[in-house]
C-alpha cells in the first residue's frame, strides 16, 4: 500500500468511528466556539486536502538530516522551567484527617499555612455538606494521583480494589465522571465500571451511560456500546486523529534513545512522560518535542506532573468537559447544583477555574505539598480521596 492509499484507508476508518448520521457537533458546541480554524470540516473525518500535507510533513521530518535544529530556545526554556516546577523536592507531611476531624498534626510550617487557606476536605466535611442540602451533587474525579498513586511506569497505575468499590458505591448515589489526560479506553481498563462517565484526552473523548443514578438522563449524541447499552458521547477533536497518530509515531522514534522517556498515545493527545528521565536529559527531551511540534501549528504543548502533553489547539480542556457534562445532565441552574471536582494535576486547574467562575461547587486539590491552586479545599493522597468518597456515601444515605 502506498502513502496515499494508506491515508485514504485511515480516513475511511475514521468515518466508521460513529454511527451513521452522527457526524456533526451538537448545536451548542460549534467549530467557532472551540477555536477551530475555518478550514476544518465535519468533526468525524479529517479534511481530505489536509491529509496529503500532513503526510508530506512526516516525510520531510523523516528525511531531514540531523543537524543543529533547535530554533525556539525560549519555548524549550519555558518547558524546562515548568518541568522543574512540576518536580518539587519531597516534603514530609505528618498530618492525617478524617471527615470527623484531624487525628494528628506535627509541625510543618509551610504546609500548615497552605492548609489554612485550602483546608482539608475531610476535616471540614460537615460544614462543606451544609451547602449541599437540597442540591443535586455531581462528582468529577481525575485518575492518576487521585484514584491511583503516581507510579514510575504509567502503564502500572492500577487502582486498588478498595478504591474501585468506593467509586462504584458513590456512583450509585451521585452522578460521577472521571476526567483524565489519558485515553478514555485506557482509563476504562483501569476502572472497569460501567456506571460512570469517562472523559479521556483531557475531556476531548467523552462517553457514558444515557441514564445515570437516580434516573438522571444525559442528553447528547447517542449510540450503543459493545454490550448493547445506550450511551451518550462527544468528541470535539476527531479531525486531529490522523495528525495525533503521526506525531505519536514520530515522537516515539525521536525519543527512543533517551533513557526513561515514554511516549503514550492517548487518542486525541500524546503524552511524553519524563518521570524516569534523568534531569540532565530533560533539555534534550524538550528539544526533541519542540522540533516535532513546530511542524504542526494546529497542535500545542501543555504540562502536567512529569509529563509534556501534545494537544490540539482548540478551546477545550477539563473545565470545558465539566461544563459540557453539566449541560448534558440538564444541570445548568447553579441554584440547584453542587459539583465537586477532585484532582491533583495542573490540568485540573481548568476545572477549578470553571467552578470558581460560576461560584458553584467545590474544587479539591490532592497534594501533600503546598502549591498554587484555584481549589478551595485539599486532600493529601488517594487514600484520603477514598475516605472522602466513603464520607459522601454516608452523607447521601441520610436523605
């Protein structure tokens, strides 16, 4: 198969991603509202004219001789600063709590001052729930660092059976969604719960049951999953699938000789993990990413915990995913709504910002160290997240 035939075959597969007739945006989420260029076409297919240029770009990259090529030192330097900022020295935090109050506190001045501004969601649970009476609560959760511990190998970020049981129990009482930078299918493999919504690729790949707990129905494009259950889905960046796949393959090749680097394909974004890369090699890794990404003006790089994320340049993030899901559930009235978002990553700040902007709900940051955040509350670790979920179930059972 030649290059042109390969591109046509890939594009043909894209057309089969959705059921027939479901190839346009819901009216509230148009191309212009997402910041897409005027040249973009139906979001279920890549523009035929752009496919050739994308493939031509890949050929140019593959055949370019190695020579000095790092032209945007400013961008690389900014990434390096961010990589260091995302890797603070470990801080011993000797504080534990339950939803009935703190158990033990030992001095740690910086963290304790930070907690005074972002109090423990366990220690202040009862006062938090006072605002929830008579309102529909919706729970949003990050995955890595929130439901599972941060591990050296992202493929080994398994959640415990106890955590899975806690998420399942809370989802039976409160509509629940997991919003992650990982691919949606990958998150589902880790969690394996059909009762909840999954928003992968930083919210660019959303799917969940058409009917949530308590009879709450979700509105949107509908289809059937592999088990025949009705599901609602939304994918605002499908036109970038070919481009993302190409960038993944190129980055995997470019970084293969950097010890510890791992490139992960998350369907609508590419994650370059540097958790296992020695700091002396961060510069080289950032330069390789910069060299590849500058070939694609419709993509950009954001940063998370020990990861560089290559994402489509559209106006969509975890905060937009929260807004979309609330509207899908018909929960646009802030007076009857109390969303709770729990996350540990820089990318979760977009969701915290939405809650702050609308003056609704609670943002909870999972962190054992003081850091800048828009979250009002804090939890120290995934184990405290699990305790918080148990508290929610006990509280909900009273009504």
